[in-house]
């Protein structure tokens, strides 16, 4: 039981650390960067980083996963706590990946809106 909690805590810390990775995305350009590129990239990354609603969505996915996991854990093996931990991890990872992808998309679209030829 203690091992499960330790592993779960480590995984949640890893998810939290990775949550901001989409905002740090370095896009691929078609051609050479313009003189304004670095300043625009910094501004677009800051815009993506400041979208705190994605963090709230990740927390909601974690809580929902914990609830579903607790119910399934209790029904399957009689251990609601382990089910809740597994569900929270699944929900947290899913939410963090989704938030990262949304932040990456913001960086790309922001740079395109500023006239940079971003291909990915």
C-alpha cells in the first residue's frame, strides 16, 4: 500500500512538471526566422502559459478519475483507495496531455497570426 502511494505521488509530481511543456513548444518554420521571431515566440509562449483554465480542467479530470477509480476499485477488489489512486493518475495524465496539446496549438496559431510560416 505504501509503495502504491509513493509511486502515485511521484507520478502526480511528474504530471504537474510536464503540464507546462506545451507552452515551451519550439515550432518548425518553413524558411528562416524573421528578426521579430524570437520576441513573437516569447510572447506566444507566455500567452499559452497563462491559460490557467487548462490547469483547472486537469484538476477536474484528476478528481473525476479518482471518483470513478474508487467506485471500480471497490466493486472489483474491495479496495477503493487503490482504485482512486489509479483513477486519479489516469485522469491527471490524460488532463495534462490534453492541456499540453492545447498550449502547443496556441503557440502555433499565435505565431501564424503574427505572420510566421509555422509548419508544425
